C-alpha cells in the first residue's frame, strides 16, 4: 500500500483527493469533499474517469495498467 496526496477531477467535474494506492488489489482509494467515507475505484476505471489537477506529478493515465506504481 502506498500513501499519496494527489488531487483529481472526476468525469462529472467533482474534485477528489487520492489518498492511497493498493497495488495488490489494483485499487485507487480517494476522498470526496463532503462525503464521510473513503471511496475506491479499480485503476483501469480510475484512469478513464479521472483527470489529475496538478502538473507536478505524473498523470495517472500515464501509468501502465499492469504497473505497481501509484
């Protein structure tokens, strides 16, 4: 498990903060503002539906689907 702190916008324009990457389950864990629980998405789905807001990190879409990199 890798702790991260990166901001993304989903396909509906809602901001989320990615807090964790789980390479063993290939899940991205994130928080939605105003929602009290952690959310998760399979990496492949996350890559399709989310766009990173910061340009100081590698965009998640540039991560190969078979990668263990967050």
